[in-house]
C-alpha cells in the first residue's frame, strides 16, 4: 500500500520528466542548425550570393571567423592517420617556432628556397613529404587543435604569416624565399581561408586535401557562398594561370554542414567547370572518380566515406607536389610577394 507522501513523490517525478523532455526538444532543435565556429547554432541570416561573397573576401578585415567556419571534421578531427615512417630524408629534426614548427634541409639552400606551409597533420606530412627530398623545400607545419575554428583563430586575418616566414627563414640567409605553397588537410582549411581572405596574393599555390567545408544557407541544401568565397576567388586566378590550386574531395558526408564534394561542386559551378570521369583507378586505397583541370586549377574526386579514405588524401600530398605544383612553380620567375 502506498504511503501518504507518495503523491508528492509522483508529482516531483513528473516535473523532472517534463524538464528532461523539454531539454531534449531544445537539443534536437539545435542539432538541426549548422554549427558555427564556436559550436553554437548558425545565425539564420540571408545567404549572400557568390559574387557578393567574393567581393567581401577582399574587403577590410571584419569580425572573427564566421558561422560558416565548421567546428569539427566528420571523419577525423585529429591528425592520427597511420602512415609508415620512412624518416626525415634530407632534413634536420623539427625545430619549434613561435607558432608551429619547421623542417629545414640539412644542406642549406644557396640562393632561394620554397616553403610548404601546412595546416593539420604535421607528423603525417613529415612522413609523406620529407623522404621525397624535394630540392630546397622548407616545411612549416601547424597543428592548432580540433575543429576549423581553431585554425581560423590561430591565423585570423593571416596575421602570423610574415613573422612566421621570417622566423623560419632567418637561419637560411642569405638565401631567400622564392615560392610559398600553402596546404591543409581536414580542419586545417580554416587557416587557409583566413590567409586567402586577407592576403590572397601571398601563396603561389594552394592545396586542399579533402579540406574545404562550409555551412549551408537557410534552405539547408545550398552551400553558403561566404563559406567558400576566398577559395573561389583563388580558383578563378588558378583557372587563369596566375597561381596553382589543387583540391581533392571524398564521399564523406558530415552532419549539418557541406561536404568537401559539395563545396567543390559549388566552386566548379561558379567557374563554369565540368568534371570528367576519372576511371576509378585505385589511389592510396580510394578510387579516382572525377577530374577537372583548366589552366592551373585541378579538382579531383575520390571514393570513400570513412577515416581511412579521409587519411588517403594526406598521403597524396607528395605526389601533388611532385606532379602538379613544383614543376610549374620552377618555370615561373616571379617570387612570392611575401618574403622574409
């Protein structure tokens, strides 16, 4: 038989269940919004057109990273891919910088050198690129943490670039910087986007390894133009042969924000590019599905929806440098506009 205090207990329990249910509704409703830079739901403001977004990309620096700065990569926020370690090739050990770290050639360059500035996956890049022994290539790498917002904050308005290049290049004098190549994997695109928005003339080449996301517009389908506007502006220059740009994308579909495939598709639509079938040849465990090449703009699509597929793009960097970027840069005379 229930005690006299039982009804009060039941009423309290009912109130608790009501609170929990209300909280669940809030959580579910919030989950439907694309994440912002700090993980909060994105503001529901009208999405600008790609044209106005590109114009804004070259304007005066404004507030910190926008809502289209997706917080976490779907497949792997941590650069923990399993890549065989073949040593450091012709490089010394990592040396710490005020931001990031650097691998300098054991034999200092005599006149000029190129810099590969990579965001997200320092050790992986050392394992992939260093053993190749590219001539006079200095490798700078930065791991800012999980989520593209960390990279956007670390490189907000491209502010650290000049000092970083100066610090990395100082021991190599009198040799000077010739070409700057900027690359990213996964969440590292947050830094690349900041750099391209506020210092678009600095890089001679940009490589995005399954590494360009954006939020959706209010319809939840269209890629928000402001999220990829700096990449689009640079892609137009690459298409015209002024700079080099290589984008790779996978079949990974992240929850709540645009995939690298969707961003690449939106970008190609803006530049009038159409992909061609790539033959499905296997490459580092994934299949080559599509290809676009016009001028010095290259966009490649690959199969794969899990972490191994995502990591495969990291392993492509050395091949991209060897086949698509360094040979073209070696034929150009103009050095990078950002010199130590």
